[in-house]
C-alpha cells in the first residue's frame, strides 16, 4: 500500500468535486439538507466504500433528486423521503438477486450508450458552471472566477493529460481554496465561520413528505440509480480495473444502506456512479487510499466547521469546478469505444453502434436515463428480431462482408486470405505480392465470399461464380 501513497492518489480523490460541491452548496443554502450531516456521512461512506471494494468507488449525490429538490424547494423531510424510497427499492432488488435479470438481458451497447449519454450531460453541466462567470473583461468580471482562469485550468489539464503522475486536480483545488479564502477575507465574512463541535440531527419525514418526495423525485431517480450507479458502474469498474469482480448485488446493497441510515439524519441522498469513478480515475485515483483521504477530510471539516463553512464554499471558483467536471466526463465517454462483443462482424458492429448512438441521444434529448434506456432496448430488440427471424444466413463472426464486390478479401492480419487466392485464376498477383490496384479485384469475389459464409453457416452453398472480364468497374 505504501507504493500508492502518492500525491496522484490524493489528486484523484478530488476528481468528483465538480459534481459534489455545487449540489452540496445549493441544497444546504436552500435548507433542504444539512451540510454537517452531508459532509460527515459522505466522508464515512467514502471510507467504508474504499474498505469494502478496494478500488476508488466514488460516493456522489443523487443528481436527479437534487435537481427536483432545488426546483420544488423541498423540505428536509421531502428530500429524505425521496432518498429513502429509492434506496429501499434498490436494496430489495440487490438482496433478492432480481438485478440478475438486468445483467442477463441488457446488451453491452445499451450500457455503453448510457455511459456516453451521461458523459454528454455532465459535459453540458461543466460548461454551464464555466458560463456562470463568463467574462474576459468588463465591469462585471470577478478577478478570482472568470474565463481567463477557466482557460488556464483547461490548458493545464490538457498539457499533463498523458502525465498522470502530476496531481493536477489537487493543484486546481488548492488554488480554488486560496481564492475562496481571499474573497471571504475581502468581503469581511470570516466572522461568520465558527469552528467547534457540530453534530447531526435526526430527520423523520411525515407520510405526506415521504409521498411528495418519492413521487416527485424518487421515481425519476430510480432508473438513473439502477442503470448508472449499478449496471454502468459495474461495467466501468471491470474495464478500468481488469480482473476486478464488480458485483452489482453489493453495489445496490451499499447504496441502500447509505441512505437508509444517512437520510434519517439529515444527509442528502448519496449513491455510487460511473461518472464519479471515471473522474477520480482520470485525475489519478487507483486504490482505496484516495477514498480514505477524501473521507477523512469531509468528516473533519464537517464536524469542525459545520454549516458555517458555506461562507467560504460559496466563493469557490465555479470556473475550476466546471473544467474538472468537463474533463472527468470525457474520461467516462472514452469507455464507450468498446461497445460491442462482436468486433469482427461488420453487421453486428454497425447495429451495436446504432444502438449506442440511439441510447445516448435519447438520454441527452429527454434528459432522462430511463427513457434513454427504453429507446435503446427497443432498438436492440428490433435488431435482434431482424437477425434471428429473417431467413437469411449470416456470415461467421471472423468474416467481414464487403460493401461492394470489389472490396479486397483480407484476413485478420491484413494479408490476402486463402479463399481469395484460390479464385483469382489468371488475375492472381505475382507470388509474394499482396498489393492490388482498386480495379484489379478477382472476378466473382463477392459471390465467392458469400459462398464461404454460407458454407460456414451450414446453409446450402452458392454455385461457383462465373468468369468475368479482367477489369471490373465498381460503382
């Protein structure tokens, strides 16, 4: 573990603050959540998640619930009711193993589409944070939070993009804290910061508050939690940490426990998430040490400063938060490049890519994970029916069908395959040569490749192609 005790791990711990800090400040200022409880339990869940999972398994706010709570000005009881309702259902699905149905029937392309759509949504939120103080000059410019600092931090992240040992998130965060403290002092607000012992308080929602919170915000959060915080997160963890056994049952159960305990004591609802894991990984987190570091900071700051910390936090530059959230989102989108289980089957690759794009576009367009998932599943189901119900034999997965009859017949290593060589007759190139001009494809090559495909699939073989002129003109 000593080998991982580096600044890079500490930097990775801060990779998700672009999502956490704006939501935490907004809910606390509105009076919907307790800053002390949210920091204390958020830190506690960070530490326990690191101990239980052994990887930087992020703990982040339930974004859909937070958005509706801010729009409808939820009371603490209504916010607790929304978090408790969602967590109870997710916990039940995990304990009962009903989540197996999701893993059994949800295609990989749909999961990757959800990740790509979430990437675009978070990128949009990051840009929105930068635009809050979008000014290069003028009377309205804020010296500590403007487009100059946004551009500088963005360029800094890009310059060290391939040098992951540089703790860029830690540098940006420390600079942001310095700016926030300077602004607090300039506005003579340090008198509102009260160090001391701050404790959590119980919040018991009434029946009306529970019903309002769950029906208004919980139902919309449920598919987001199941898909992004469990299904997509498990897929991302297996990709970022090869050999890691990501259990969706465990993830759903820890989400349930976090909120069944925390929401009763004034904390905002928390969950895991693929975006948070991607952000922490992008900025350097590789082990659970990053979560121990982040959790300890949250607990100490929450207990020592409590609600008075808002005086300083509200001056933290949104331009820094936006850039960090934007780049962390890009890391999440990169995992969508492995979107198919059939990389050597052109038909399946094309269909899976369509499913990926349809899922991502629907999620972004409707701003709802559940609708994006539904549209993606319908698209995948239609393609599945077309492949299995249409009486046309498909090529074996190692064969790439040509788009035209003149496309060269290449094997996986890039050389001319044996099948093509046996059908070239007089048009075969000289021995040892694999080069072809665009108009020198062997005669009848398209039909020969289809005949090979039929032979592999067990269907009746096509008749041998008839000889054609030496030069073919392809459209």
